[in-house]
C-alpha cells in the first residue's frame, strides 16, 4: 500500500510536498500519476478483469497485425504496446508523467457523471521513485510479455499528446497485481498525495494559468473543444 505523505487543499501545499519529496532522494528519478479517486489501485487496465487478462496477448497481436496499415514506421513490439495503450487497448502498461503539474491536472479533472458534489471522491497523485532506471532489454522490446521486473518504458513520439504530457509508462510481469505490491522497496517506492475534493475546481483554474489545460495536453481539435467547454461549464474565481 502506498504511503500517504500529505493531504492538500491548495496549490502551494501540493508544490511544497513535491519539492520536499524530490529533495529527499535528489539523485533518483520520479514519475507522477494523477487519479480521480484516492482509493484507486495501481493496476494496469488489462489486469482489472480476468476475461481481459486471459486474452491479453491475443488482443495485442490482433491490434498489431490489423494496425500495420495505419503505421508508416518500423516499431518493435514494446513500441506497439505503447501505441496500443495510447489508443485505448487494455494493456499491462500504466501511464505516468515526469511533470507533477500534469499529474495534478488528471487528478482534478471534472466528473460530470456525478451530479451530487457530496458523492465526489477525494483525488490523489502517486509519486513513483526509481533509484536505477530499468528500461526493457532488446529481448523484452521484442517480447513485451517476457518482462520479469518492473520496467520504465519511454514511448515513441507517436502522438503530440505523448510529448505534451511528458508521458512515460511502467510495465510489469504480473498485470493482475497492483504495482504497489511488486515494487522493490530498496530500489523504488510509491508515495501518495491526497487532494481534497472541494478544491478541484480551484486547482484546475490555477494550473491552467501555468499552461496546463486540455488544449496544451491534447494539442488537437478535440483538446481545443474540451478546453473551451470546460471553462464555460466550470468557471471559477480564485
């Protein structure tokens, strides 16, 4: 289980916790993941349902074989897995970012499907510390299902969104198990910051002023439309 290192209501509190965490292990690498529920588990999408897990490799092979006509570059299998994840196929990858404000954006995004504010959950940002970056070997790039330890995957620049979001992935040998239960404590750990649900609207407005908003992270017409509609529907005065 991830250790909670703080609960925040303001951007300043979030910033201070991030800086404090980075200073504690200044020589290590850090990755961030924002989630819309504080109790969210770090389990890859393909591992959340037995039916999906049983068909993991066959889904990937079908995507790879059928998707070749849309791709004009030569990708290894791990790159194809990143591409599949990016386009919504359930995989053993988890999305992370090297930018803590980007992670905060995803944590505090609107939840229009929940009408009653009292039912909306507190949010969270996970912080993954990695002492020694372990990227996939050539064999694992050729066979992404052969990984034996948690690895950091640098996705190819297959989309402007990946670059804009400073995206990274983790992959793991047992996607049906929460990542927290697989980390090697001496070489990596996972901490968590809780974000008060009543402050999400204000935090969205603040980070937008830092240039982190739907259009900057999704630099296309879809992102532009979301950016315009979000601030019409949820105007906030700070």
